[in-house]
């Protein structure tokens, strides 16, 4: 099985979605954004959060590709922002554990 960062790097999405998410990740606040996307309660660790966000994003991407009337571009960008923010946290925690 691929590791989590490889799975994230393998995602291929339209450039406009990625660019929008990159702008938003600067303002990403885990406690506020993640709870809104995944539900309230205890926040999962970054790796677990990424896995859950990837499932949500996969569903949104399928809706986008099928031109589903229930597709929300705003939610899709929000989920991508959270995925990028959690990936940054995961990378930072891995760097700290190495040193």
C-alpha cells in the first residue's frame, strides 16, 4: 500500500481547484475547519484526518465528473484546503520526530 503522502501526491485534479485550495490553505485553522468538515467531537490526528478527507474528496470529485446537481464547488475547495493543511501538519510532525 502506498504511504499517505504518495497517495496525496498521486491525486490529479483540475488546476483551478488546486490553485484555489493553495490560496486558502494559508488561512487554514484546524480546530475550526476540520470540525466543520468532519463533524464535531475530538479531532483526529493529521493522518487519520487526511484519510477521512480523502474519502469525502473522492465522493465530491465523482460528483464533479458526473455533473451531479448536488455537487458543491465550495465544499470541494474547502476539503482540498483541509487536505493540504493536514498534509503540512503531518510533514511538520514527521520532521520533528526525525530530529
